[in-house]
C-alpha cells in the first residue's frame, strides 16, 4: 500500500489518498467502498478540478482505470458522492458519458485518459481510498 498527502491549498479538507498497488487489488464498486472503510477511509471523493488533478498525478502508476466514490444507484442520472451524500458538482465525463449503457451503469470510474465513465458496479476495478483523518502516514 502507498500513501500520499495532498499539499493543495485549494481542497476543502485535508486529503490523504491511499490505494492498493498489487494486481489482485481489484474489486466491485461495493467491495471497494467497503474495503476503504475497513482501511480507515472511504472511496475517494473529488470535489474540484484541483483535487482531480492531484489524484491523477498520484495514480499515474496505475496505468489502469479505477473506481471513485460516486454512484447514481439511488436515482438514475443523479450522481452522488456516496460517503458524504453530496451531489457530484465537478466531473470530467468522457465523450457521451455517462450513458448508463445497458441500463446497468451506476458507478463512476476514471479511465487512464483521466475521463470519467459510468460503469457496471459489479466490474472489478482498481480503486482509491482517501481519509480525512490525520493518521501520521508518511510517504513511504
Ligand atoms: Ca446509471
Ligand atoms: Ca458508461
């Protein structure tokens, strides 16, 4: 596991991002949501473009898509950050997304292009957790 701290002055909360690096660490969106809680955080929420860029920079090494903590599972087409239960205000949707393909796409992933997509929640995908808590994580 790796840890990183945000040095951005623009985010609304202290942001500590951590994620699983190994190839087997892919989960359904629901399991990713749960694992983040078990790990002492929550599936990452992105409130601003600055925050999005910070996370993108931290996870370039993924070279893979990853879940973030937004879903429209409650009301189709209304995306909510599911930990804070706040509306998704900033988003970087890919072309034509979200498209609710197959009427079965309710969970938000970020592609390697940095663009966002709604995907099937049952897909197993990498994921990013973050924590508001000051747990004394060091970078290594
Ligand atoms: Ca949907
Ligand atoms: Ca989609």
